[in-house]
C-alpha cells in the first residue's frame, strides 16, 4: 500500500470525495464536471478539491450563520417560536 500525505489510499479518498464533496459540486462546473475534484496531486498522493466545492461549502456556512442570527434576533424581539423576521 502506498503511503500518502493524508495517510489514505487513493481508493479511500475516492470514496470520501463521492460521499462528502460531490454533493457540493456544481453540476455545470467546467473544471470538475460535477464530481468535486479537479485533479490528483502526485507528489502528495491526494486529490485537489475543486474551487466550486469550496465556494459552496462557504456559502452554506454563511447561510446557516445568517439563519442562526435571524433566529436569535427574532427571539430577542419576542416573536413566537418558529417565526422569524422577513
């Protein structure tokens, strides 16, 4: 078994990319073609994650933070549970 930089084989990394990163990939991305990986870094023995995946993960994180902030402000304003400012 070839030792890699992140201590995972290429097969293990393939599985993780399909499970964790592909859902964040843009289907119309011309770099990764909706797969989530943009290439294989031979020197380190690991995949390079596509920029579209990183952007989408960051966007989802910001949306979640905004939803939490809106929920908190709604509670502070005295709105009933489940209702938020629009």
